[in-house]
């Protein structure tokens, strides 16, 4: 267990977090080997991975009071197969590798999960052509998939409308909260630490190597702590660009290169009225995604209890903290219309606004596909600093593979 020291106890007024950090002495510093910023599923997986290195110290910090309160807990909880992104992309590579690692991890640690499969459904000839293209892509990247015709799909899922289907048998679902708790326990079992309510305020790269980091604790007795870390991993999700920018000048290329855009998606619970036609499904159902992979569409997912939910829709927002769920009738009707393309029995009155998530995207609205950034920044003058930017879907699936990659970049 690390002994975290309070810093800057004097009554002096500081004009900035950077000035406060600069004033901290060596005696104020908590020395560690690895600092991971961000306590979502990716940050926890990285902390767990790094903590396995002998005779080292690892600390994961998160500004929230509980682990995974942002993107990691506000998603579809899907274990993706790795079929929707370019073959050469990190998203595809890490998703496929991470999928196998995650199924194994969940089995070994009794994390609730199920490999229930997914259908991607086409409704007309142009969509069917795109489905065939997707099937060829699956073959190219080595992911199992099977094209199914109308007769087969009607027998398998009578509630689902589709002229053709691409079946993905390795897609599944997972209890993301149970997964994060398992990763946290693993991390602690390896003598690493996790600090909630710990917000990074400033980072300074030292000439002799390593980084000074100032953290606000929210504790009135010890409001700040200063950390000296040999290596830092920025896994801050929705805040990753802001963390990266703490290291660089106002004119540095990172401020454009790593700028995040925020895509909010609302989810809807299926709460049928007494006069509703019952809907039953046995697998996930996805429409054809948009060509830039900005969104996989308002899809049907199942939770571990078998309850149906739909989402996410897509709304570009300026804030990375706006989780308000739009309960307007027009919004619910639009969601129902999108769902009805493949589930014609659905009605707006059968949907209840449930929760919202925000995806940190590198591509702007209408922009072309942008890949994950997992970059050790020696070339930019910041050795042993790893930026993870734009880690959205399939980040949960890829988390253990991302952790292995980060470990490799640092060693």
C-alpha cells in the first residue's frame, strides 16, 4: 500500500495549479513507478497489467467518487466481435485480441457474461449489398460470421424483420460493473492502489526523467497530493485531451490532433403496455451502421437478466458531462421509428428513457473514421508518457488488449 503524502500545506496563495506543483519539494512527493489517470475499465485493466511487474508501484487515480462512472458504465455492455472497423485499424486488432482475453478473464473470475451472438440486419437491396461487403471483411480479419436469408431469420427470430442477416456468433454481453470490480480486486491483490476523488490538476515533465503530477483529493485536511511518477498513462476517457494538454503549450499540435468531440447517446428500456404485442428475442440485433462507423445505430441489446433495451441514438454535444436524458415525446418517437425498421411491433409508448452515455470521438460530426490513439510520446519529447485518446467503442471489449499494448510500449 502506498503512503500518499499531502503537499503544499502552507497558507500561501497560488495563482495556478502549475505554480502550486512547482513549489512542492522532494519531501512533498509520493514516488511511484506507474501512474494511471482514469479509473474506467481501460485504466483499471492497465493498472492491473502494470502492477504485475515485480518490485514496482502502481497507482490508478480517478476524479470521480466511484470507479467507472462515465463511459465504462454508460454503454451497451457488449463484447464486440471486431467486425465494423477497418482491417488495419487498432480498433479491429485490439477488439479481436481483447475479445478472446475478455471471455477468458470473465470465465476465470466468475464475471457474469454470455456469448449470445448478434445479428446485423439489412432491409433492402442496397443494405444487403453492404451486408455482403461486411461478410467479406469478416473473412479478411478472421472473425466468424454467416450470411442468413429471410426464411432462416423468420424461423429463428420471428419478431425481427430483415431481408438478410449477418450472424456474428462471437458477440456477447458482460456485466461491466462486475468486470471493473474484478479488475480492481486484481489490481489490489498485486499491491497496487486505486484512489477515487483524485483529480489531476497539473503535470510537469522533469528534465531528468519522470513526471510531477498535482492531484486534488477533495479532503479538507490534505487537499492536494504531489506525485512523482516514472511513467504516466493518460486513460482519462472523456477528459483525455485535457490531460494531454497539461503537458504542452497553447500552440502544440496535440491541441488539434487530440481534440475530442462528444457524441451523446440515450438508451431506452423496453416497458411494454398491457396492450402491446409481446416482443421476444434471443440475441442482439443491430441495423447496418453508417459508413464512417460514427455510430452502430440504435440497436437492441439484452442485459444479463434478459431485459431488452435499445440505444444509443446520436446527438453531438459541446459538454462532456451532459448526461441529461431527453424525455420529449418527439425524441422517443424518433427512436421508435429507427427501431421499427427491424422490429416493426415496437411503439413509442413501449419505450422509457433510461440513461445516457457520452462517447469521446476524435472525428468531428460528419468526419471520416478516426482510429484509437495509443501512443508512447517519446517522439514528442515526453518519454514514458502514454496517451490513450478517442477510446470509445469497442474500448470495453479491447480493454485487456489495450493494457497489454501499453505495457509493451513502456517496456
